[in-house]
C-alpha cells in the first residue's frame, strides 16, 4: 500500500513524547513489510538536516502554499528514516517553524499546522503519489481527512484515498478561532456555533478529524474504551461512541533494537533474562554515576517522566516522606516540567542525600541506565493512553508499579491479582494511600529474590515489538479501503 504519514514530531528529528517514537517505529516496520511510506513533518530549527544526510528537493524550491488569500513559500528537504526506505519530507518555513521549540502558545499555532497539512497534499501532487491511506496523528494533522473531502476532492490523484486518524492523547484538541477554516480550505459554517466542527465555541481540529476520518485509532485497547466514557472522553465521548465501529485500540510497540539490554550501547553492562548479573553491575555503576548509597538489599526506584499533572506525582508527594521513613528505598529521578515537582524533588534530594537523586531535564543515555539499573519503575499516571516506559522497564527486568489505566492496564499484570501471570504491580484507585500500599506490596515481593526473579523473567520475555501492532494497522488500512464512510 501507499501511505502518506503526517506528523508533528518524529524520532530522531524532534520529540516531546510518545508520538515521536510511534512516528519513527511504525513507518519503518510498515516499510519492511513492503509498503511505500512518505512521511511529512516540519523542519524545526532544532533539526540539523545535514547531520541526517538530507538534501534540498530542488523541484520543490520556493513552492507556494496557498492558505486563504495568502501564498506562503516553503522549501522541502528530503531524506530517509535512518536505516530504512521510509522517505521523509521536512517542510522548511522559518516563519512558522523556527521558534526554538516544537509547540507554542503563539496566535498562529493553528497556521503552523495548517501549512504542514497543505504541504503534505502538495508534495503528493508534485510527485504524483496516489496514497491508499493518509495517516494523520493527533490534532496537529487531524484536518487532513476534512481537507481531502472539501478542498482536494477535485484531484483524481486522491479519488481512492482513505484516511486514518490516530489519537495519541485526546486531551489536546487544537481549539482555535473559526476564521482558520478559511486558511484550511474548509467551509466556515461548519465551525460556527453549532456547526459540526465546533467545540467549546471554537474550531476544533481534533473533532473535525474524528468526524471525517474513515478510520480512527488510538494507542491501546483500554484507552480506546476509556475515551468513550465521560471520565476520559474530554467532552468528545459521545462523538467517539457514535464512531465506535470505526475506532480501534492498537497498542504501541517499542523499538526492541534500541531498547535491548543485551546490546544497549548506553549501559555499561549487558544482560538478558537468563543472566541478570549485568543488571547488578548496572546498579553499581549508576550508584557511582549519580552518587547514590546503594547495596544489594536496598531497592532502587526509577522515574523517567515529564512532570505534569497527568503523571500522578501529586500522589507520590503526599506519601514520599513515609516511604523514606518506613523503607530503605532509593530514588533515581530523571525529568522536567512543572516547576512545583522540579523544586519538590530537588528539595527531597537535599533532605535525603544518597537516597534521592534528581537529574533535571532529559538525557537519553541516562534514561537507559536508569531503566537498566532500577529494581522498580514508578508510573502513577491518572491517565496514560499507552505509555512506553513500562514496556522498556519490563524488557530490562525492572518491575513496573502503575495505575491501572490505558496502556498501563494492557501491559502490566499485578503479581498478587494474577499469581501465574504477574509482571508488576498496579492499582485501581488513584489515591496516595493506595499508591503507598502498592509500593509496599512490591517491597514485600522484593524481599524474596526467587519470586522477584520470576517477575523479571516474565516481563523480559514479553513481546512488545512493533511487528504485531504494524499488522493491526495494515488490517485497519485495508478495512478503510474496503469500507470507506
């Protein structure tokens, strides 16, 4: 199949979250299965094109993108996802993409991604690429199904094209002024008060995509069910229930070559499920690197995360000093975000030197070393559409402690609830006391090295590769082609 995959971020070029990982791994596996993939994304000023072997597509020099009554010139840089046949087109428009960051609160944020979507159509037209599927991702590219229906429907190149919209996080909906419909080539009345594309007195990119895409997907089976409820639906649950026959939850995979404890170049000692001695050495190395006081009987809890309200760290704050008082836990924390949590964990590192270490910011190598060295990994998120770190943890013999929501519920099975299948520890009620009880349950298991190794072996032998997930996407693509709206 021919697939145009349009995204706002992609590893290794630009990343803020899991969308970037999916945008790299899924197209690569699809291409390995024989599908032709063109990936389109912005050229942010943080991307060094020459480092990735890109060159300027001369046939697209100073291409004019028409948005309403304005023509905006762009250039396009062409290359491939590393080690693959996936063609990548980076949209070069300094006016919109040289902001020092991927996303902004600027007044023209809607324009930045309307331009991206128009540019994707123009690239397909210029190369006479007739896609079987246009695959949009999140609000930033959710207008493409509607643009195909209302603005590019005249072009026979797209006469058999069908559309898929993947929702990676329903909370971000791309709300903007209805005037931006004109820039996208869509009927203004559909975004006016009471119109199909209107939500909360605004033009909603995401609602527009949900209504017009042939197929919808999200990043785990449980999250697909959750977003059809009032608790997780962000006001769009009724619409998603209406489209439930077209909505599929497909669990994200992970890159099992990058996240492989037997070959990982970021960790000092390698190991696998049959020989965990390298993990013990990784614990020792990390304790020296970070200045942790750690021996074999002192459990190490890892945290690698954005510090945001979604992530449930307010639960941890309430119980943190109790954990320090009544256990011998050590914490290795890597993250940034909300200033309150940055300051809190920094203060705890001062109050408990040698037991709590905070690295503020992001460091890819350190993220790998924390996964490899930790005994447990904490993810108390209030909601987590899929989550990747719990899968990384399982692969590295690091036992996850998670809130039973979204992809966390689909990938981590509680050791007490499922004695023969358990791979970690999970809890239903997101309260501080329940989280504390769950952590102490894990600490009880940690006391028995034999039981703990059983959990590690089960987790490390799970298959979280993209192969199965990619097959499910292909099945959805084929279903879209056969049964369009």
